[in-house]
């Protein structure tokens, strides 16, 4: 059966593979495959629960925080990136809950890694403590 080829415009047999057809490549890195696994989903939920479903940078009013108790658009951030040390991927002290805005800032290096590690370590040792600035 003949049909018009959407790639070259010629008429080919239905079973013919046109040389103009683009080849789709999958760029599945080990890090991307890890992020789609159930173990990561469970760990991310555990870290969000530990951090009380709040952005840890917003809570401390750092880096141009708009609202202190931000519980919207939360993501779990790998402080030491997966590409740098894959073995730390599930370590609680390497994970912290951030809003999208602060997550982008952390990835860009605007929020320093030692600060994030210190906050995550404190949360792991003591649990997340909410300190509100309520006037007397």
C-alpha cells in the first residue's frame, strides 16, 4: 500500500522507512532515571514531612523571602548535586525542602551549599522548628 511520506514528500510503500525520518534519541541519565523511581518519591515525601511542608529558606527569611511560611510549589533539593556525588542521593542531611524560587537560586549557587547543609543537618538532628516573628 502506497502513502505520502510526511518527511520527504514522496510516495513510498507503507513499510518503507524513509531516510529523512528523524531519529529520536533518549538521553536517560542515571540521575534522571533515579528521579522517576518510587524510592525517590518516598524519600522526597519523607523530607517534606520532616521540614513540615515549608520552604526552609523562606522560614528563615533569607534571600528576599516574600512570605515566611511558604508551603506552595515545594521541591526537595539535593544540596550536593547527584552528578557530583551520586552516593548521597538518599542521605537526609543532603536533602532540603525549598520553594521553586529558592530551588532555582540554590541550583545557580546564589544560596551557598554550606548554609543549606547546616539547615538540613539541624532539621535532621532536632526536627524542624517553626519560629514565628509575632510581636508581643
